[in-house]
């Protein structure tokens, strides 16, 4: 039986995919094989030695100590694309919010309603008098720069193009899958600066990392079109907050809309803060839960790795009764040492695959014979081996 510890509320449509009798699932599960979570913060938490995988039901994974997990051979998964449509829709809504001063107009009407004459007869006249205060441009015909063309960025770019915007996209690491899905009308920027310079609107859609932290700071903001509108529905730390506020105050930026509010941003009248609603739709929660559960099951039952953030994708059709799975540091002669040890014990290999990513590698090795516990101990003693397990 596999044991799954849940650390947040996960949609039942996903959890129900774990077969009863084969999986024990719940927040109090002891010695779990996998942890399934959404926003629970694992930094500083003692992760049980039994854990083979941590699966994030969502795209971001900065709540998981990925480096520490890698060193222990714990495969960390996320669910990219499962909440993409939800974030795309909110980003498109933000384009209109940034232009038409809808938030300010609604706030104004709310402030005057209590002072309206009895019967509200004065409201229409007051509206006609004051409505010019809330005039804003249409987005059609304007230029949108999309920085980051993953699942969400591609959907935003395509939707904006369909609304009549001139869209320019920048992503030096765009995947083949994303490129196939990108509208032909979206122009490609060779550099981030190219995407910033001519854009009336800029939308950020890149993952947060040490490399992308504060990627939009004063230097980059100065390259932007004067009065541009900035949207951030990816991660708060991508835009350097102090520099964004300075740009708003001097008019370099006219509006900043973000899904990641802070105390300082809430004080500023040119900032529209949304309370982290990007993936807050029932559809997104279900999609993320279903995707997360499928990945957990596939990994635990077959050893296949897909959508891991710290180990390479690795898949092998199973044609033998026994399977060895090994995680190791990406150093020379690891596969040779593993196969040599297996051969010395009379274990016949029927198929194998080895993939690597950054400093780590992952192996799926199918065999005709069951690998004894003593050989697993010997495998674990090979320098560079991080973790091994078998599936029968």
C-alpha cells in the first residue's frame, strides 16, 4: 500500500483517483511515500525519510526546499498548465482594469451613494458631470509585451492578439510545445529589452528563481515606454517593488496591477492589488488536483518522472516483471557501475534509460530477475548514488 500525506485541501476529483485499498490518503498519514500539497510551506519542516516524492498541485514551488530534496533523491513535481486558463483570464481582465479606470470609478460611485439626494434623482447628473475623470484607452491596436512564453504566457499572448492587440513575446527558453501553440500573429523579441521598449502594456509570466528575482528593476523599467502599464500575475519578486513605485511616482509607469499585494503596494493609488486570485477557480483547483494525483500515482507505481522541477523527465515502457529506479549525481560512469554490479549478481537487464538534468540523473532499469535486498544495499554504497528502490 502506498501512503499519501496531504498538507492542504485538495479537490476530491483528484483524491478520488487514488484507488481505495491500494492507497492510504490523508493529512495524518504517517511515514508517507509522497506528500501532496498546494501552498503549505515545507521550508524548515522535517520531511520524513520515507518520502519519495513531493507533488505541488500548482505551478509555483518556492514553498518547497527543492535543493534539499534533490540531495535526498526526493523527486519534486509541479503541475504546469493546470491553472493556466484561470491565470490567463485574470490577466486579460487586468488589461481592461489597467486602462479603463474601472476600479477607481466603482470606488467613486460607492463613496457618493450615501450622499445622494432622496430617491437618487441627482445620481445621473452627477455621473455625467464626473465620468470624464475615469476615461481610459482601449486595448485594441495597442502593443502588449509578454515576458515568458510558458503555458500561461502563450495563452495570454494568443488571447490578447485575438482582442486586436499587437503582441510581442520574449522567452529564450520557449519549449517546442509552447512554440507550436503560439499564434502566428505574435511577434518574437530577440531580447527582453526589445519586448519592453515599444510596449504599451507588459505582462510577466516567468517562474521565480535566483536568476529571475528582481528581473524588472530600475534599469529595465527605464527602457519601457513612458506611461506603460505593468501586469504581474507570475510572482511578486520578479519586479523590484521600490523601483516600480518610483517609476509610478515619476510617470514612467502609469499603473501596476499585481496578484501579490504587500503593505507598501496597498498604499499607492496607482497600484491595483488583487488578493492572489490567479488560480482561484474551481476549475483550476480540480485540474491541478487531478494532474498532481496522476503524476504521484505514475511515479510511485511505475517510476516514471514527468513535470519534475529537480530531476529529468524519464519514461520507459515496461516489458519486464522487475524494475530498478536509481537517482544519482550526474557524474561519469554511474550507469556502468550500476550495470556491472547487477551483472555480477546474475541480474539480466532487459531495458534501461538514463536521463540527466543539471547536477542530477535518474535511471529506470528493467530486469528479468528480482533484485535482492543485499544488492540494493550495495548499490546505495556506490559513490554518487543518492537513492534506489524497486518495483515488482
